[in-house]
C-alpha cells in the first residue's frame, strides 16, 4: 500500500523541489483568476482550442495541478471532482461555434472521464516502481506537468518580485511574521495533500468496488444469458411438446371419430342382428305352421290310403272289367285296321269326305296300350267320384281345361301316366291326379265325343 501511495504521489503531485520552491516563493494563496490564467496559458502553449479537444493525459495533468493549487476562499476544501473540474474547464476555455467537434464529442463526457481515471490507475498502480515509461501518453502528461510547473514558477516569480520590493520597506518583524505564515501555509498544504491522498485512496477503493460490481454484473449478465439460453431451450422444448400435444390431440380426435364410426357400425349391426332374429323367429313360426299343416295333410292322406285299401276289392273287380274292355278294344282295333284299309282305298277319290268323318268310338282310334291306359283313367275317375275329393277334382278339371284343343299324343299320355305312378308311390295323390288328368285330357281332346259313362 505504501508503494501505491508513493506512485500516486509521484503522479498527482509536482516534484518536491519545484513545489517547495513555488510554495516558498508564493506569499498568498492561489486566486481563481490565477488558476484561470495558468490553465489558459497551458492550453495556448499546446495549441488546444477548447476543452473538447483535450487528451486523457493532458486532462489528468491539468486536473492534478488544479487540485494542488490552494484556494483562497477555503484552503481546507480545495479538492474538486473530475466532473466539477470539467465544468470549470468549459467556462475557462469554451468551444467556439466555428470549431469542429473534438474526440470528447464522439466519446461522451462520462466515458472520457472514466477513461482518464482508468489511465491514472494504470500508470500509478499497474506499472512497477522504477520501471521506464515508454507510453507516449505518459510522456505527454509529464511534459504537460513540467510546462505547468514552469508557468506556475513564472507566475510566482512575478509575485515574488513584487513581494521583495515591498519587503524592503518593511521591518524585520514583518519578515518573521511572513515566515510564520509560510510555515502555517505549508503545514496546511501538507494536511490538504494528506487528505487529498486519503480521498484518492478512498476513490481507488470505490473504483475497485465498482470493478467488483462490474465483474458481478458481468457474471450476472453471463448467468442471465445462460438463463435466457436455458429459457430459450425450455421454450423450444415447450413448443415441441405443444406441437406433440397438438398432434396427439389430432390423433385423439381422429381415433374418437373412428370409435364413433365403429360404434355406429356396431349399432347398425345390432339392429341388423335384431331384424334377422325377428326374421328367423318368423321363419321358425312359418315352418312350425307348415309342419303342423303337413302333419294334418299327412293324416288326411293316411286316411285316404286306408280308404283306398278298403276299396281294394272294388279295384280288383274294376281290373276284371278292364280286362274285358281290353279284349273288346283289341277286337275294335282289328276292325279299325280293316276300316283304315278301306278308307285308304277311297282316299284318292273322296278326300273331302274323309276330312269330315269322325271315329265312332275311342277304341277304334287308339292302340291296345292306350285303351288300357284309358281304362285306368276311368278307374281313377270312379275313385274320385266315390271319395268326393274336391281338391283332386278341381285339379283334374283344370288339367283337362289346360290340355283342351291339343291333338292326341300317345307319348305324352304315357309320360303323364308314368309321372302319376311315381307320385302315387310317393303318396302324392293330388300330383298323381293332375298328371292323370293331363293324360286323359290329351286323349279327350282328340275324341270330343268320348264319354266316361260309355267306358264303364
């Protein structure tokens, strides 16, 4: 700390010899006009047009020299701050309107004052004691300080000459009083220097606090930047999560729509299933009804079969009658052949007559098998008359009406008979009667005058 104080004293104070000589030669304290004269002479000497064109070294030299000048108004309070000294400089050397802007205009007053203070600290604290100073700024500052000392000496020299002329007229008592005043003033100035050094040390400590605060502020700014980066990363993560949430909401919406569609499909399927169940129940009911009617019909058919079995003797007698009819039909067939030969002989001469001739009976036009079939038909007709089956009679009549007007076809009659026999074996009496009716109607259509009563 002593080394720091010595460097500060070497920077901020003039040489001890120069100071003692100047202090011993000055009989009074510095007045405001004297300070203004010294500063104005310094500015003119170095060609500085205004305070705005000062450098940091020149400003520091003027500032320290100004604080070393005792004030006549208040010798104990002559230290001023850099801002106050800058305001006094603006009053001493104001800038003309035609002068161009200096470097301080571009930097700003606050920045310039801080840079001059930083240069003071760099020169007084950072440089080791006794090391050379190659810095041009420091050399210019020393040159400025030397020139200020010369200007003060010149000013003090003129004042000392005037005081010498006055001292010749005074007595020796006045000389002793003057020496006493000089010693008191020297002691006061020494006290002021110590106070000034203490204030500089306090200012240096405050600047250290400011530096620490700046470091803390830089650290906090770095922390703030890191926090901002973290916040930005978290914000990006939140944005990604929000986008993921939006996508998930879209997926959930789509899945909900799919679920609703599935539910609607399930409802439709349930309705279809219920409708099909109703249809199945209705089908079951119809099947049950049809089964009941089929069983009832089966009972009726069984009764008819029993009735047919009871009429078996009558059928045997009918067969005997059919045999007789067959013999008669055979004889009629022979006669028919004879008549055909006769008709063939007269066909060439009486073609018109032959067309109008009608056969006398069925047995002269049909073959023996056909006549036998017709006997079977007559037996079925007799059975229908005796049983009184209205459904079979209606079916027989309808078949006869459908086949009316067609020509005699023996093959068709035989097919109908075989189909009727097959239905009888399967106990389908109605279908058998229908087939027999078709066969009889085919034969009856060929012989309009045929009557069942004649066959009997």
